[in-house]
């Protein structure tokens, strides 16, 4: 693609601006680990919420969401549950408050509050460090693949001219852009990341509305009616997916088959069941958890995750719907002419031909912001686990703040290199994402659910549950793929990994003694979760009759159910608006208002007061 000089100037100017701002504020995040990783816990909740939303508005995920909306139509609204996206509702309603009360720096450090500091606690601590670091490497590879695919279509320069191989133009672009973003993320830590992400999200929101408006103006319902198969407009489904692109875009059927979602009801059930468990487990040890721990108190932690839903869903899906509609209206001849089109490149394909000069520059800057936000947040999460949870705890507990920050920067560079290496070994965004959320997270959920809700669960149970789950995620997918002779949907590994992890949890727990009673009482008094805590609850209340135990399980879970419907409305409303399906839009708006009113009275008005 040949970019106009004006567009190139806007993109280059944006990179200079963001990196300069990030470096300028970096001195505020260089005092010690608390300021480097959590901004000193002084950042306001709404700024952290926008930052968290910006980190989730990643370019790889956006390209994948365009891909699934294009191929699956409105049935694609369920596919993000594979992450699951509704974990933000669980966090908003109660999980963020529980986590923030622990007042720790990382998810691994949290293990000490739950399992103590004996051998079982140390093993639990180390197992979550391993998971966090594997997860970071996977997310960096995921970001690498997405930005490379985007840049090679959108940017005009060629380096080697190669389209495949380790030193393809796609991979070289990815390495350059990862390097540029790393400059401020590594230098300034959380403060630099949050400040730049707030600026980036402003650009992202304007970008999203620009794309949505362009699609509304340029495309009518009749223009896309002949470009979609029967059932594309219907969000509901039966036993099978039942979308047939024959006669329109035959290669789309091959892409659908490769995803392995033909038995859509089974896939939906696996996504929902795994998603509920993953949400009850609390946030994975990544940038989302980091922002929760960076809030000033439990109330602001809950409000922060509510902010994520409000500011993220509507603009992001406005962009996704706009790009998809423009692709259906104008890009079908190109896709039909290609023997094996890469549907993950629909986003840059649309931008390269359907957006006017000048506007395109701002759109490219906005999408660059999407990449930079997610990548910087992911990279900033990695060194916390190495420096705080390994070096500071086991090697040099008396290291000074400046030394710890310097070591954190070195660790970030190491993980950057490792993430790039794994990105070079990957072919598709979807493959990386499905291994992360379909297999790795499946091995994570059981141990992390039990740690919150069952008093008898101990550090040995957590360790062996994580070993079985993470080990299974490394072994089961390649063995299963070898046995059946072809790739498959990683979600089908969930039942196997669930059972393996559950066995590890139960054997580890019942073959060792319960955790020290004082550790459990302190945890219960501090975090005050609901669940199977009766023996500990009785002892705490016996020592302190004024203690008020948490009996809000029914209200919290009711709010979660209503909140999931509310979140779905925020997802589907912009899609139906761009498609000009006004009756659907009106009905969804009514449900959105009703669920908002319900949550105002049953959630917001009942949040605990700031101390």
C-alpha cells in the first residue's frame, strides 16, 4: 500500500508524541517497586479504568474480532466468551474488592496471604509465578503476530521482500514496533503505561466512531444482503453452526472448519462453563490484576472494572462492526480472487482501500495505540513476578528500590526477546489465542477457584493442581493433535485439563494437613469472601463478635447474571446500529437501560464505602 505523506506524518508524529510523554512521566515510576508496578497506589480509579480498557483494546484481538464477525455474523457475539469477556462483570461485582483488600503487589505475593510462608505456601507462590510468566510470553507472541500482520498490509516500506520465513517483512515490522513501544514501557513502569494509555484511548475512541460513521454513510443494508449467508444476521443458534458460504465466498467455509466450531452448542457450553470458573477464579496474573491492585481501595477497584465495561465495549464494537460492514460491501471481489485469503487481515485490507487520506493517518495512529496499549501493559506485568516474587523474596530481600527497578528493566528486555522468538514461530493469531484461553487458562481455573471459596484447600493442593493443569496444557494439545491427525479447537481439551487439575488439587490437599489456622483466620478477616468457610468463620466470630461475615453470595451472583446481559447489550448495540437494524437496536437499548437501573440500585448503591 502507498500511504500519502500526510498519513505517514500523522503516524510518525503520534509515535514521537506517545514515546516522549511516556519518557517524560517515567521519573515518577522509578522510585521503588510499588511506584514502578502500581504507581504508588495513588492513581484515580477512572484513569486506571481507561488504562485497563485501552490495554484490552489490542490490535490482535481487534483483528480476530473482525475476523469472527465477518465469518460467523451475529453468532460471533458469543465467541469472546472464550476469554471470557464477562470476567469483567465478576470483577466489577465482587472479585476486584476481594483482591484489593489483600493489599499486595502481585498475584504470586497474594499466595502468602492465603497459604502462608511454609513449604506449601512457597510451592503455591512459585507455581503462580510460572503460570504468570508463561502467560506473558504467550501474550507477547500474540501481540507480535497481530501487529506484524497489520503493519505489512498498511505500511509502505519493504525490508527483505519476503512474505514468509523468520525475516519476512511482517516479522521485521513486528520487531520494530515492539521495540519502539518497549522504550517507555520499560523506562517508566506503571505510571508511564497508564498516562500514555489514557492518551491512546482518546485516539482509539475517536478512531472507532470515525470508522463506524464511515460505514453508516457508505453502506446500506441492501449492499451487504447479497454478501452474507442465510442466518448471518441471527445471533441465536442451534446444535450446529449452520452457516454455508457456498456461492458467496467458498474459502470462508474452509476457515470455519479450521476453527473447529461446527458443533456450536458444545463450543458454547464449554466456553460458558470454563468462563464461569475462570471468572470465579479471579483475574489471571496479568495487567488486569495489576490495575486492580493499583487502585486506592476496594470500592475504587470495583468502580475501575465497571469503567472498563462502559468505555470499552461500545466504541470497540462500533469499530469492529464498521470494518466488517465495509469489508462485506467493498472487499468481497479481492477476497474471492484469492486462493487462500487470510481473513485475519480483513482489518488492514479495509483501511487500505476505504478510508480517505488524512483520516487514514489518524485511524492508523489509533490502531497503533491499540497495539501499544496492550503490549506495554503486558510487558510491564512480567518483571513484577521475577523481581518481587523470586529475586526479592528468595535472593536479596534487602535490595534497594533503585536496584529493583533497574533489574525490572533488564527482566522486561529478556521477556521482550523471548516473546519475539515465540512470535516468530507462530503462524496465526487464532492459534496463539486459542492455546492461551482454550488450554493454558483451562489448567489455571480449578486451583484458583478453590483458593477463594474452600477453607480446607491448601498450598500443596494449589501447587499440584497448577502442575497438573499447566503441564497438561503443554502436553495434551500436541498429543491430541498427533492422535487425530489434524488441528482442532483447543476448547475440547478443557474437560481433560479440568479433571487433571481437579485430581491434583484434591490429592495435594488431602495428602497434607490444613493450612495454619492463624493464616486462615487472618485471610478470612481481611478478604472476607463468601463460600465454604464455616469452621474459620466460627473461630473469627468467636474471637471478634463484632465481625460481620460476607453473606452476599446471592446478591453478587444475581448482579453477575444481570451484568452479563448488560455487557451483551453494550456489545450488540453498536453492531446493530452499524447494520441499520433499527428494531433490534431499539429492543437492545431498552434492555440496556433496564439492566443499568437494576445495577444502580443493587450494585452501585451497595458498594462498600472508601476507608
